[in-house]
C-alpha cells in the first residue's frame, strides 16, 4: 500500500491517520488535501470531515533495503491548515451569528465585550429590526442558539448575551416604566394586574423594579412559555 485516503475532523487529524496507516513519518509522504472540513448549515448540522490523500514518496535505491520505521506523526503541517477555523468558542459563536445574518440578507459586525459573568455580543449593521424581532423574540432565540454553539467549543460553561442597537437597555427601561404604571393601576383599583407572558429575564426586571415597593408585591404564575407576572397589593 503506497497511497491512502483518510478523513478526520480537521486536516491534521486526517493526515495523522494516514501516517499511522502507512507507518511512516511526515517527511516520507506527499500530502494532498482533497476536501477541507466545514461546519455545515448554520454551524450546527451536517458537519463535513476533512479528506486527504497521503502518498509514499519514492524510496532512493541506496535506502531501498532499509526498513521503514513507524514514527509518531509530526504536527508541522501548518501550510495544510489554511482556512481551518481556530476553535475559540467566542469566535465560533460570532461566526455563527454572521452566517445566520447573511442568510437573512444582512451584513453585520459582532463586537465582543467581556464582563464578570459572561460576554456581551453587540451586533451592528443596517436593518437590525429583523434580528431583534417583535419585543426581542428573535434576538432571544439567536442568543439561545449562540450559547449552544459557543459551549460546543468550550470545556467550561460560557454565557453570552446578545444585544443590537442597545435593545436590551431600551427594553429594560420600557419594562421598568410598565411595572411602575401597572403598580399604580393596582393601587388605584385595588385589583391585581396580570401581565402578558414574558421570558424569564423580562419577568426578572419586573420583579426587581417592584421588590421594594411599600404597597405592592409581585409573583409569577403559569407554565413556560406562558408564565406571567402578577402585580398585587401586599
């Protein structure tokens, strides 16, 4: 056997597999990359492996009778790894976001900011309303998927919060104003006020805003995704 075709998660993995099968070191073969690896649709599905052809070089006559010594494959194949992504979880997550945006016809940039309890990805570009969605629902869905992608490439749990056009801060202000207005309504009417269903983070904003109110208390009822905040008198 003088030629093998092998596959692997990366080009390097495929080359090392070929070297192991032939039982030779890197300097004894010629390598041709047949297929680069790819992440598949949206970086989540249909992962495509790298494929290489590893071919033994002709052996000089003077050395033809010398036995070939099995060797540990050498890692010096940087030239073959061009175009292979470095698996940094935040870079992979940012690349995923750009790929999704491109599928929506948008050209965006992702600015990564580190905080004590995680990272914030600020998305900039035009027509970001498509990414934000109604009351941030699309942004929340993308945030969920982005965290899945990032944690696929990290040994430790990572947390990413997505923001676009300062939506998170504007939405928080809207919810806090809503909480104050509905608290006033509950006081005036003496009746509890039941809000529309909200995701956990938005319910948390309502609870936090009214937790020190002298006349009002809040609670949540219902099951996800229809769990609601209730504002009532103490």
